[in-house]
């Protein structure tokens, strides 16, 4: 009697599995997200998960990529879609606040609230977080630089400083959302945050020759 032939391993959609895993990591954090939870969420067998990803860390890094492609992308797209820079800053913060407080889903931000807590002890995650922040800062700064060149914004503070401040506001929103604050609370006085990002620095240092 011939032995039954083994079927080929089921092909797994790596991107879809990473996106499903992102919800688990987002809700529970990296350390508390067990393989059993990840298997259940991705609907992939344990052998299949290990065949597709090189362990839990690799899955988490892929989950961060999936999160950025969907959630972070929404905020930066909203920012870049606005012709007016003030409206762009508000759109970035309101979109971020909405994503941080979605109904029925995890609150806060996968990167700002979860990845950063593991970054101190995990080099791969720390490098991932740093790269994520730097990439977003660079993209925001690019728009601020264009507004400066067009005469809409002042030369000081420099574009990267504006970008870092806007990202700091976004990160603060995520932390506050994680603690339970509502969408309405997060966008309260959003005009003040917008004005802070777009403010001119009146304290221009003079050079040695006395010229500004």
C-alpha cells in the first residue's frame, strides 16, 4: 500500500499576516503577544508562521511595516493633500487622533506606544523605531522646506525642527489616547498646536559682523 503524498505547504500572504499580527502587537505590546495569540489572529498554523517569518521579532518588524503602510500613511497623505500648510498640519493631527481612538480597535500607536517600550532592550526594534521616526520627519520637513522656499514660512525654525515638533505632538496624542482620552480631547486647541509648528523664530542670532 502506497503512502499518501504530502501536500505542498499552504502559501501564506506575508503582508496580510503581518497586518493581522499588528493588531495583536498594538493591543498587547511586543512582550505580551504570545505565539498562540499571533497564530489565532493571523489564522496561520504555528509551523506556517515560523516558515513565513524568522521568529516573533521578524513578525513584529513586518507588522510595523504593515502598520506604517496603512495607518501612518493615512496621516502623511492627509498632510500632503492640503494646499494650505496650516490646513495640512491640522489634517495630520486630526487623522492621527482618529486612528489613535478607533472604535473597537487598539488605542494609541503601535510604534509610539508599543515598539518604543521594547526598543531599549532590543536593537532591531530600536533601529526600526529610529528609522520610522527619521523617515517621517524627513517627509514632513520636505514640505516645510518647500513652504519656506515659497516665502510662506520663515527661515527659522528650520524645516526639520518644525517636523520634529509636529511628530512630538503626534506622539503625545498617541500616549494620551492609550491612557483613554477621547478624539475630541486630543484635537482640543489644535489651532494652538498648528500655530506652534508654523511659528516664526524672532530671536535670530547676529553674526560676528553684527548682521543678521
